[in-house]
C-alpha cells in the first residue's frame, strides 16, 4: 500500500532479471479484496493478506474531467476524449454545461489533428464539441449571463484575453498582456493576471478602465463580489475589493504552508470556503479550506498522480476537476497477467527521488517507434512539472533545462537508458518566473520544448 516502497512481482515461471522503474502499475486481487501498489479509485488504498491473480495496467497519458458531488462525496468521470486531455473547466451559469481545454498532441500543435482549444461539454451526457472561434483557447471563463466565454491563448504564444459568444462565433480581443480571466459575479468586470508585471488587474467588459488589485495570478471573484482569491508565492490568498476590484484592505494568506504549493482557487457558493489543488502530500490533490484559514481538508486525489483545476458549480453542490483516468485492468486467463513485452519478465518497481529537483516517476517497458520529447504538463507551472521522453532504442540520453539566455539550470538525465518511455517530475522552486526550455539529446536526435514557470 505504500507507494514509496519497492515491490517485486514475477510474471511467468521463468523470470528474467530485467527491471523497470514503476509506480501505480501492479494490482493484486484476492477475491473481493485488493492489494494495490496504489489505488484504482479516488481515496485511500486498502490492503489484505495474500493474493493469487496479478493484473498489469498501463499508465494513461491524458487527463479527463471528474465531478465530485459534495453532498454524497461520490465521484464520477465526466469526459473521455480519445487521444486528448481535458483541463481548466468552467461551469455555465445553469450548471448544465462546462467549458474546458482540450489538448491533442504537443506544443506548438502543428501536426495533423493536434490542437489546444476550448470545448463545451454537456454535463448530463459528457459529450463535448469544439467552441467555434476559440481554437487555441486556454482557461475559459463563462460570463454570469451565460452569453460570453472569455479565454486566453497563452499556449499558442498569444498571452491575450479574448471573448467569444458561448454559442460560437468570431473571437474578439478584449485585453492584451493578460491571462487567467474570471468574471465578476455581476458581469460588469473581469479580473486577470498580467504576465509581464505579475499583477492582478480588473477591466470592464469592454476591456477598458484597468484597476490594479494586487500581485499574484489565478484570480477568482467571490460569489458575493466582496473578495478576490488568488495565488501568490505558492499560497492561496484573498483580498477584499469593491465591485470594480479596487482593494479595500490588505491581502490575507489563507494556506500559508512554506513546504507546499497551493493553486487554482475556486469559491464555494456560500462564500465560506475555497477549493484548490495542492501538492502538500507530494502530489497535487483537491482540497478545501475555510475562508478564515485553518487546516485544509482533502476532497479527492490519486496517489502519485496530480489532480488539478477544481471549479465549484454555481449551484454549489458539485466540483469538477482534471484528473488522471485509471485504466480498465484486464484479467488474463489463469492466475497470471501478460506483459505487452515478454510475459516471463520480473518487474522491479520502485519510486526514485534525486536531490537535483528531479523525481523519476516511472519508465514503461513498451518500446516507442520514434524519439520524442513531449510538452511538459502542467504548462505554465509552479513549481513542479512533468516531462516525458520516448526512446525507441538504447542510447546515451541528456535531458537538460535551459533559461531564456541559453544557460543550463538543471540536468534531469545524463546516462545510458534502455528503450522505453520515461517521465520525470522537475521542481523549479529555486528559480525565478520566466520562460525555460527542456532539451533532449539522444544520439543524433535533438528536440526542445518551451516551458513557462509562473510564480
């Protein structure tokens, strides 16, 4: 049950000594009981003695949207778009639809079928369709009257806020040098983050009359319009404002935990609590905290994998968030599971940590067809992000992080690696906000990706 310990499962009668780095890979089932390397579902792992049937499950590459019912504490999966990830959900005023990001492929999204766009998903059916006019859109915000959706295009190197009719249409530039939009509950203004200065500001719905609120990002207005919650220095803060967003007091730190990162606040409808995601237990999970501060309460989360972007419904009963989907585990004939490679392999699973800001999350034994450095996620990030590489053959691999000046700031890999897929979690806590680049060199293969650290 402890994801930080190693476990060894032998598949087949004649195991080899071949080993891979894994977490969340093996589930042993004994009747109705489970012994899990980590849990299949939301919540804590349960354990029992013994076990006779082995299951081997794949780790998925994408996130889907999930909905928590706050009254029953039940969780259901809302979306499942093949070959895509869903992030940054925003409820419609009537709670019947959700606007959210859909990501297919890798930045800069130029390949066939690749995209980063806003979709509208029906909450009852889970069916989503692209929002016309929002191609390249990120971090959607639904207006209180339900007629307009605001979004930025940061991931397309277009850090400006646009609006588009909620039914689709032509996008309109609202404000430049701006990301993270959120509407005032009365619809008269938007609050946003300015990347170049780090400030939070508001504008009217025509994009004029800027008012400076404070320093931070990911701002969100309280339902009674009296407060704006936001993130600063990896904590969730709030500041009292008038209906124009003009401050009426000093900022108040709610989470105040120097050892964790807390992000993406969302108010409950009664103005009494804030839902957010936090890595205070090692991985990003969904928490709630009273607006007066105190100890956060965990709502949902999977061990070893992040859950992000919570958004409270306007009715106040549900929270939608972006989380990993556990794969359907297929039971094989007899008492053994088959590996996609050699069925007589011995898999040695262990989580490894280093002292250079890197954490080796896992390596998969399947052999990719091509070399590839995937776009990191989340991006923008603060302070941790995940970087995945694909190796079709054994080779010496260098995976480095560079700043905007071309100076190396971190080395994640510098060693010979076997063919496979590897994920690394990089912690940039000691670095300043800005643009960074991940770069892989594997033999003659060289590839670079742009990353944005936003503190």
